[in-house]
């Protein structure tokens, strides 16, 4: 990516080599590599907005430590050797530091990959490093799970590393009956901690390990660890898991959040993410693709035949056997995978630099999604227009949302995983204070729409609205002097608009301001409802924490806009477009 990497920086070299490697790495892993390389550039540019730097020596410390460990399992002892992706994970976690304080950048880590890919071993390496070899004294390290027996898995892996090395045995005190290991150099101890542990209050983890988070029914253990780190200047909560079945559980919610972080939809400079999965278009039965979700198995010719046998059995038996194979062996969250409304890659290609200024004086349709309980309310303006170059009908989408301040505060306290404050700062969300900041402020919505129409001379042809919450609002909408179109929120009413919007996005015929991350978050959160008896669909959401309101407003607007005839381009406009195109080509040739 145009950067000269320093000698010895194996983490960055691995990222540089593989960020376009579609044969061995899925999109999420490639995005993790690209994020690393992009952050290197941001670090070089300097500035207070990105105060972190990558220190290859710090990364090499933990990689070197890992490669000195001994695996005592099976037929005999053997030296542990990090695979490239493991070096990338470990090196990233310890190599990224604050430029001024030297403290580690990442306080949270989410790693997801198939079973038998060394997940517990990675966490064990973190335990060894942080307990005795990280210059931190009298620290607390916890291996957590839903039950104490499950929590012992990582603790046992740490014990294996220690017992296999005479030098390490001298540096640790292992008390199996207490589920506890103490580092003699630092006084830092490692404990296994399950939800069934009697006393778990007052913990302050320097390292918190969450094993197989997909099995957790709630986020109690995760919150316990995070709550204990709030006053610590440097700590790490490490989640390493495979996919699971529960799409209403905390792990799936964190997984989707981390995917948004990789795509820049949500910003979190202190969250590390590495997800090993196949791409959506990959044939799951082709062993060549398994390396993306099974990075160790894919390189081992002795392990592949067994996985092929498991695949054949799962494919033949179907049912629970198939679901287990897809989830555990292929790292796929099975349920709901086919229900995504928009392919995010297609949506991102629709992003443009146009703003409302580019559509001054043009016709538009407004869509309104009105909340009932003072939640998020969204407004969309869709401008049908004719592409100057092709003559095709296209759409430009403007989106803005509103939320009462008190309700926003409640969502943030409930750990909604939505960056409301950032959306407000970026002008994507208006936070209202009328009615004590509890109820939806319809006057603010009306004022915003009036302001847009007046400022840009918009020819507002229609307002499409959901009648469910519009009774107190309807009379005020009549002031705009345009058609008011009632849009019922049913599959029968919205099917055509939903399907057409999908197709227009896939054809890249819908444009939007690429800086609008709230709109992108909404498109990413939206799923498709199950078809009704007539095969009709509409959008829905997986969780109450999902934010699909801007997407709802856009579909309402599109239902009307897709039937609006666009003005034909005049001869003068055609000549102007031709001259403009000719000028660009001439300019390109001059360069």
C-alpha cells in the first residue's frame, strides 16, 4: 500500500502480503489487515486524533515468547510455532501503543475462528505474557466461562505450557485445587472464574479471558470483567470464540459490532478484531475455501481428510449434524445468514460525494419513520433523477434522524453499541430537548424539513408516512402543500419497494453521502422478514438494539419515488454533458 516497512516488522509484512489475498483469507480478515496498514499511515501523519504508533519490538516480544513455549500433548513434547495469523493477532495486541504513554492501545479483543484452530492456546499465551513477562506487578488475570469447569480449559492450557518447561516451572506456583496459578516474578495470579463461582465481586483484571463466548446466554461475565477495568490505564479483555447458534445472545451482538468496526461504520480505536470466515459467495463444500475459516487445518494435509469426512457426513445427514458442522467447523452463524437486506459491499459502492447542494431545485419525495416511544425517528429525502451519461433513472438519498436527549442517555446506559454522541457531532442526528427530552419532538422534525425545502429550493412532491404514529402530525404535514401518502408497514404494502430498493443498490443506482455512517449502520442492521403466504417481504431487525429507522424511512420514500417520472435531459444538457466528459478525457490525457 505504498509504505516501506521496517525490517523485523513481521506483523505489518504479513498484513501487507495478505490484505488482498482472497484465496486464503475472508473479507473480515482482509479488512483487519487493511485496518492495520491504514493505521500505520494515520500514525505517520501524526495529529491528536490518532495518538497511537506500532512498535515492532513490542510485537516481537510476545511473538518470541510464544515461539519459545513447549507443547506437551500427544506423543511427545514439541516446540510451539506461531502461524502467521497468530503472529498478526498477538503482535497487534501488544505492538500498538500510545505514542506518549507507551500504554497498549487495545483494551478489547474479539477473535473468531473455527474449532481446533488454537483458540485456547492463544489465550494461554496471553496469560503467560501478562502474568510474568509484562512488567506489571500484583495483577489479576481471570479465565471466565459460564461454568468453572469450562473456565479451567484455558487455565489448563497455561499449566501445560508451564509444566512442559523447566525454566517456566521455576517461575510459577500452580495450585490446581484452588484453580489458581501465581507468577513468582510479579505476584500476578491467574484464576478460573465461572458464573457459578460463589464470590466474584471486586475484581480488577489486568487480563480478562472470555472463552467460547457464543455459549454465554447473557453478557454478565463480560460486563463483570469490563466493569473491573474502568479505572485501569492498561488492561485487556480477550474474547476468542467460534460461531454459535444463538443470534439473540451477547456474542452475536459483539460479532456484528466488530464487523461494523472493521468496515468503519462504528469507530472504536481500542477494539481489536480478527474474524476468520469464508466469503458469502464461497462454496462451503469446496475444501479449498476452508482455509479461510480454518487457517491451521487448511495448511495441514493430515487434518483435511478428517474434515472432508465430517463434511460428507453432515451433508448427507442434514439437520443438527449439518448445523453443527457449519457452525463449529466452518465458523458460520447459521440462522439468519440468508436474511440480510443489503449486501454491504454493494452499498459501499453506492457512496458518493454528492450532497443536497447538487440537487438544488429538484424534485424529491420525503419518507418518515416516526417512533412511538420517543425512540429514534428518521427522515429521508429521495431524489429521482436521470443520469447524464447513460440516461438511466437513478436516486439520491438524504437521511437525517432525531432522538430525545433523555432517551439517548437511556440507550447509552443500556450499552446500546450505537455511537449516538458521534452521530450528533457529525450532524447526522438531532438530539431534542422539548418535553424534558423524553418524547419525540415533532416540531423539530418539521422545522428541519421546512429548512431543507427552503434552503435548497426542493420541489417536494410527496411525503410518505406510516399512519401508526402520525395522527398528531398529519395536520402539520399538510402545510407543505404536497401529496401525503399513507404507507402501511406490512409486507403486502412494502414488498415491491423493498425488492426494488435491493435491486437498485445492487445496480449501484442509489447514491448517498458516503460520510453518513448512521444510514450505513441502518442498512447493515436491516434483515428481511420471513415471506408471508404470498411470498411478500419487508425489512425487519434481529434485535431491539438494531437501528433500522433510517432504512425504514428510505423504503417509504422509495415506494413513491420509484413511480416518479424523471425529467428528460434536454439537448442543451446533453451537449453540456458531452463537453464535460470530453474535457475530463482530455484532462486525463494531459496528465
